[in-house]
C-alpha cells in the first residue's frame, strides 16, 4: 500500500508538471487573461487532482457507482490531456524548427481564415494562436471519437491463419479470441454481456481469453465476469493470465474463472480431439509473472509437455514477446494480446518503439503469431486508430487466406 501511494504521488507530480507546461503554452498562445485565466488554472488543478482523488474515493467507499463515476471522469480527463499535451508539443516543435516558414504560412492562411471570421489577438500571435486553438479543438474531437469507438463500436474480425500441412479435420477450425478486457471500475457486466453475445454470434469451435481480463480485486468485481458463463463453444473456453491479473490479486480470480467452467492454463495444456486430429491447446503465464509469484514463472517448454506430437500446437501467451522463447518448442500458432495496438494517439505510434509484434498476424521463424488489439481498454476510455476487437481465427491451408 505504501509503495503504491509513493507511486501515485510521483505520478501526480509528473502529471502536474505536464499539465502546467501545457497550461502555460495555451495561456500564451490563446492570450488568456482576467477571470478566464483564473477559471483556466482552476480547471487545470482540478484535472490533476482528479486522478489521486478517484483512487482514494475507490478505497473509502463501497458504492460501486460512485467509484465508477470518479474513475471514469479521471481517466477521460487523462485521455483528453494526453492528446492535448502531444499536440502542444508538436506545435512547439513546429514553431521551433520551422520559423522561416511562419511568415509564408501566415500569408497563405490569413485570407481563408478571415473569411471564416477568425481574427487573432495581434499579428505576431497569428500562428501560435491558431495552433493553440487547433490543438484544443482537435483534442476535443479526438476524445469524442475515441470515446465513441470504445462504447459504441465493437469490431468482429475474421482472420485466416495458413498452417503448413494442416490436418484435414482441422480445416476451418475456428478459435475466437478476446483479450485485454480490463473488467474494473469503468468496464463491467453490461459490456461483458455485449462481448459474450458477439462471441456466440461467431459460433466458435473454441474460445480463448489471452490475459488482462480484469483490473481490480475479485472481491469488488467478480460479479461482473459472470456473463462469461454463457459463452457457447464446442471445445471449451481457455484462459491465460496477463500482467494485470497479478496486480489485481491473481489467485482469487483463478478460482472465480474455474467456477465459471473456464479452463485455466498455467504453463500446461489440454489435448483436444477434433475427429481424427489432435490439437494441443497450451498456455503460459504472463511473461513477467515470475517477478511476483515465483511458481508462476512463464515456461513454454512445460506448457507443451505431453502434446509434442499433436497435429496442431497452439500457445496462448498474453505478451507477444513470449514468442521469442516459444518458437523453440514447435508451436504452430501463438495467440496474444497486451499491446492494445497502442490504443489511442499518440500511443498507437509510440508502441512500435517498444513492441516487436504490435497487432495483427505475424510470421516469426516458422510460427504464426496473432496479436489482438484488445477487446476493452485500459485507463482512458478511448480508442483512436486501434479499434477494439473480438477476433475469429480460422485455420486454413496456405494460399487460402486471401480467398
């Protein structure tokens, strides 16, 4: 608890510094003065404090609705600010790196904007004022769009996976994946019911949940995963842990999932008989799980034990980088999540600096890797440029994936 308070304090300090920088640049760019200046800085302070306040409220009250409202407002504000901060930085670089273009830009823009009624406070502030105003308005529009993407649009995606020498009885076998749902303060049973309906509509042979299903203790949120009981899959539902399960108290959650009839794979496998074909469904713990629970250290070698001769070997691994080790053990397909595809701007650009496999289908040293962009979201309830997905993976022969 003490270490988390320290982390929250440092995070709030960093956030406050970034908000202050953004505020100063907008005040200068928009020439905010008088009562508007007081109102502006009051709003900035409230946005900074909303993050720690929402955490402490979640600790002090047992009322789920109150916790959810404050968490939602805090994360939405954080999402808006992240976009705004990025655009303000981009504006500053533009003004710094391209000063020789500013006079030409003013001459080019001025007539068109004048027709729209845009008049800057003074000539020298024309471009800074325009860029600041554009950053604020663009951030609002992107936040609204990102919010719509997470709460209204849930994409069903079908991906054909070509497997060399695929057993005839596995042609067309379908695996529906959900990942990174993050059930917690802002994603609850209503959303899970929607996801389950979408899964069942896809008529899967089996369903896999590749980690980060939850984001909070089981004592508070276990009721919200109950709709998963209604998943219909001929060969069952399989689950592996993600990093957020370990932050949330993993052991109680594993018990809850098993009570729902979901098969938990902790460096182990299940053998599925598909007519005359054998499919080994293996699963590893999160790549970093061993740092928190020694006995949960990820082990793709142990996960395949007993299934080495299967016609198809599938590995469920929350983090795509598990493939770097898993490829040694003859898996045909790894199914992962974790990255969220970057989730929203600018994360969906920066993610490529940190992840080898970001989203979609990849081929790595003879093994296929599918990385989901995630079904829910983490933190800010936004998705921009990386839509959420419920994914149906269909096994096909090489050459059939484009048909």
